[in-house]
């Protein structure tokens, strides 16, 4: 299984998270685009291995768009803890997290 869903943040975009797919374990620092298309660096906060990254990402993005959280192609306005909880609850094929910096996940 070499497909992943990761969550990343950037200090210059407070209260926004980037949720995206990758076909190899993403690095700790990831280059991406902000909502205006400007290049910037994101810090990976959470990453899980999945069976189908495309389907998992689409499911997450659709759910978050319907809840009014989407602000860009892969950018969502929500706390990191909520992004992690949502990802874990929606992606049923997610395996043990590959990495995460927040050791305490919120409970529902």
C-alpha cells in the first residue's frame, strides 16, 4: 500500500489545513499553493496509508465542501484536531497513522 492521505498546515495560513493525497510518504515539509495560487511551504501534521488515495481524498473533500469548510482546492477552514478526527472517521480503509505530530486525538 503506497498511497496516503495527509494533513498539513502553514503558519502563514492560521485555521486552514491542507488535506491531500500522495503516492509516497510525503516529506515533513511539503510545497504547495495557498488559496490565491501563491507557492508556500506546509508542515505535515498527520498521514495515514490508504488503499485508494484518489477515492479517499474525493470523499473527504466532498464531505468538507458540503459542510462549508472548503476555501481552496485542498484547503479547508477548520482546526487541525477536527481535520484529523474527520479523516480517521470517514476513511474506513485507513491504517495505523504513518506519522503525526499531535499525539492526542480528540474523542467524540
